[in-house]
């Protein structure tokens, strides 16, 4: 699975029930990573880890369940900006990650250690050990780092640009291409195609490798009934000239995916998706319960004959 | 005031009530500093800051009052040793300090910033910006960093050595010698003479400067009735061949202090102290209340005619 944050986590809650843990590798976007208070925070990696460990906050889609914010409140004495909500339990992960990185370990190694300490047997890989940082440009704020755009500015403003800084020097993390190469299925959950999946696809060799494995790649539309379930994907798609619809997303994936799942609200898009050379699959993609998430995952795997 | 941790904090609670904040400079031992989880912790500096800010834990002598330990518990997932009790609110200080130091600020600058963010007008100076680390050797554990000896091993074992590593390359922090030079009074609170006051005295020029200001220097015995009020000073004194008594401590200070305060339980020592060339003063030195701490501070200042 290629993963961003919330949509990926929702899908994963069901998917992980269907697979032996050793069969699952999650390649995670690190374009949203940010440094807060000198600590290296990897929101998407943590969301995936916490989700698999069963400690994720269910409703919010970030952080640890039942966390407290005493340290963050105390940090507000020293820092003018504490809009990124780092809980006390969550902070332990960032402190550990930062400590390990400073000792010269790679993000891949640290991510593996974190997963192991949470008792996970699934493999979680950062997309890259090199720093890639997503910046978003809006008509209101100019260029902003992703978290400042999403969290501090609450994704306000018209998106007029997206950039992955550092991409020109970045390679895939060890194991990423091998995992895609060896996979029975490569799944793209209903994540933001531009900023969650986009950075992974932009890394060297990923897209061409996926193309060569096209019949094993399936994606799920993050746009349902004209809107994303969560987040600003519609504003980003629209701002960059894409159609805000399942078809608009399908176009972004058509060169390397063979199956594209749309919600039962979007049956009208089936014909256009088929026209892109993708097999359209209609399913209930709104994963309001773990059972629904599991049913969706089962449907996708079945479609790829896994 | 030259300061270590708990004894200094107790005395300071009274002293700061008597002085305009701008008149007070506290020069603080940093030999107890330690790195935990990649964070730079300065226990004595923080105890002094928290005490002056009124947020210190009263009974314990370390940390922030009413703190919680959620992050530390979460850190225990990643680290085998979490015996140094860092609370959630306390951690904010260490995260900020570490972040600032990594950006190239000196410990003096960071300490000033921390004090300012706590609204303090008193001046708190680390004894040095250079790393000096106190190691304690016991017959049970060999050489241990100070916190491992004190907290992890609970000061067990016979002390057979004390060493200030890094001292050979350390200078006083900016302002330390100037503060001693300009002071109307230099006060040594009832702190451990070997590991709390000792590292400060061992820095270049401190002892000789104090000698030249001898008539302004007063010390308070940390040994009362044959024991320290808190901590392992008796074991350290005994282990290194010093007498475990006010006289034993007075001997360590006799070359640069003119006044030595003993508890009313220790009137028997008055004659020997006078014999060392120190003026003995008898007072209630057990600071079980702030009022008693204030009375003691007033008595010492009076003796030095401040």
C-alpha cells in the first residue's frame, strides 16, 4: 500500500484484518514531515504506525488516542506557535525519532524501530530517507510548508501551486522499489492524490515501475459525491486544473493502475473511467466503520485476485 | 548566591523575598547536567528557575508542581531506562533548551531566555557554558555520571572518588566572575559542598576571587546534627576523608569565607569554626517553612551588613 495520512489509515484498519502482517508493506509519504521545537515529526508515518498498533485517535485521524497536551501547553511559554497539536504520548515518538536521527540512523531504520517497539509485524517504510518537503502556494499566503498550510491556515485560500522541495536530490528509501516489485497487489487508498500519493509517485523509478506492474495496481477514489471525505483535495485538484471528481483522480493514475474504485454515489463516472483504460469498480468507499473498511479492502483484493 | 539544587532552592525561597529581584544573581552548578533521550537536562538550573517562578514542586525539590508523566511513560516504550523523572511540563524546558543549544546558543543565553519566559527578573547564570560533568566513584558501581549515581543507584555504596570531567577545558560563563566581583554579599546556601558548590569553586579564578572578597562571603552548613537535610553529602564527605560535621564543611570554605552559619543543634562546633578563622553564627537552618528560610536569609545578610 502507498499511504498518506487519514484516508490511508481508514483503509488500513480494514485491510490489516485481512492480511497476515508479514504480507503487508506500507510505503508512506514523508513530504508532510516537519520540524517542530527541534523535533522531527513524521505525521503520516505516525498515523500509520498508531493505526496498526491500535492506539490511533479514531475520529481525528492523527495522534494517539486519549492523549493529553500538558507539554505542548508548557511549550507555549517558549514558542509563539503551538498550532500543531503534539500530545504528551505522541511527543515520545518524536523525541525518540529525533534522538535516533541525530545519532546518524536513517528514517527507514528509525521507522522500523518505532514499529517494532509498538509490536508491529507489518513493514512500514518511509518513501525516502532524503528530505522532501511539500509546499503549497495559495492566493492568500504565497508558498507555505504543508503543515502550515493545512493546520495553521486550515487549508484556506485558492491553491495555485504545489512543490516537492528536495525531490531533485531524493531517492526512494531502501526496500520501497523492491516492495512494489514483489507485491501481489499495490493499493492506493483514498488519499489526496496530489500531496499524499503524489510525492511517492514523483520519486525516481516509482511511476515507471508501477506502470510495468499495472495489472496489480488498484486505486480508490478519495473524491466521493464531488468532495473529499476529509481534507482539501478538492481545492488542490481544482486549483491545479484537475477535475474534482473520481474521473479527475483516475486520470492521474490511469497510466499505472488497472482498477479504479468509485463510491456507489458516483456510478455516473464509471463510463469515463472505463474510457481511461481503467476497470471501474463500484463499492461503498465511505469507511465509517472498520467493517466497511474491511469490506472495501476485500473487494479491492478480490478484484486483483489476491 | 552560588547554587546547587535542593538546599539552594530552599534558601532561595526566603532570600528572594528580601531582595529586589535585580539585586540577586544566582550562579548555578551545571556539573549535574545530563542528556536524557537526546535532551539536555540541567537539573540545578531548572530547580532554581522553577523555585523563583513559584512553580517548583515543594516537597520533592525537583521538577514542576502538579506535573504529569505521560510522555515519560510513552518514552519507556523506546528506552529501557526512564528512572530520571521528567514530567510533561518540565520536558518543555528541556525541549526548548536542547533546540536553542543546537541552534548555536550558549547555555547562558538559553538560561536567560528560560528565566525571561518565566517572568523572572533575577539573574540566573550557569557556572559555565562548557560541559563539566560530575562523576562519582563508589565501591559498588565504579565511576558513574552523577545522576546515575544519585537517582538510578539512589546514592548507594561507599563513595571513593569524585571527578569533574571537562573541567580542564572549562571557563566560567560570562558574567560569573563579574557578579562575584560586584556582589555586596556572596552566599553559599546549605548545598552539598563537594558536588553542588565544588564544581563552581573548581572553575578558574573563582576561588581566588572569593578569597579576595572574603569579608563578603558567608556559608551555611548543609550538615545538621551529623547529617545532611537531604542527599548523600555525608557519604561523600566521609568517603573522601572529610569530617561529617559543620566543621568538616567549614574547613572546605575557610580560605575564602568569613561567616559560617551552623544550626542551633550544632553549637558544639562553634569553637572549632572560630578556630578556622571563620565567624560562627548559630541559627535555625532547617528551612521547613518559607518564613524560616526568610529568617535565615535575613540573619546571614545582617551578618554581612547588607
